[in-house]
């Protein structure tokens, strides 16, 4: 009996694995399931769906490449994950943001920063963990806020979940950036988040 059952299983697996149906599988999407933004790129038909792609930056920089090449076996010190909105001809504090109002430092999901080791920011110690990072921009300085409401979309500030706040002066660059870019700039004592 065991031999017969084994034979039946073998035949079933053999038939299932040798299914040579070469016809492509087509999904029948009704009008309600289709994208409101029509793809115009035949190479990647989903290209126009998200105009603010997600990005991440590590400290130390290029950490994933260093890990894969076995240049390091340590954990990184920090990582920031954010979406990159762009100006698209608009002016930042005329068309997009208002002074004194919270901004998620990105687009789409809330910007999150991971600390893999204890870090000190302006004399305040942070334990390893993941935090939402947002800001309240003003003309001369910005308030940077670390919050515990992780895995959230957009920005729904809840001051009761704020871990800490820092007020930092702003510095203007000569040339404006089209896309939001956040990265760690190494210093002698660690890194600045720029």
C-alpha cells in the first residue's frame, strides 16, 4: 500500500511539474481596480505610481555595501528612511509648507530614523530603537522632533508620543535642491544629519 501511495504522489508531482502551458496569465481588472495614473513607460508600467520614491541613508555611509563585501561585521550606527518629495517648479515656503506647522521631513510614510547603538544628540542620549522624525520649520530655526508613533503614514503629531525636541539654526545653501535629500555627514565625533 505504501508503494502504491508513493507511486500516486510521484505521478501527481510529475504531472504538476511538467505542466507546459505556455499561455501567459492575464488578469482581468475591472475599471474600479485600474490605476488612476496611466502608465506611459512600457519598460516599467508602474513607474509613475509614486512620484516621491522612498530612500534611505546609513551611517556609516555605504553600510550595506561594506557589510556585503565583509568590510564590516558591525551593525550600522544609524539609518534614516524617508520619501523624497520634489519641488516641481513650486516654492517650498509659498506652495508647500508653512512656517510654524509640523512637517514630516518627506512624503508618504512618516520619516523614520533607526539607532542601532546608543547615540547622543546635543547632549541628549537616545537608546537604540526606531523613531519618527519630523520638524516644525521657522524662518531662522527649525524644531526637530523625535516621536514614538512608528509605522505610520503621513504625519499625525501627538505630542504625548514625542521623545524629545531640539531647536537648530538653519543654514541656507546657494543652490536649491529639487529633491529632498537626507544624509549623514561624517564629523570628528560622529555625524551630522543634513
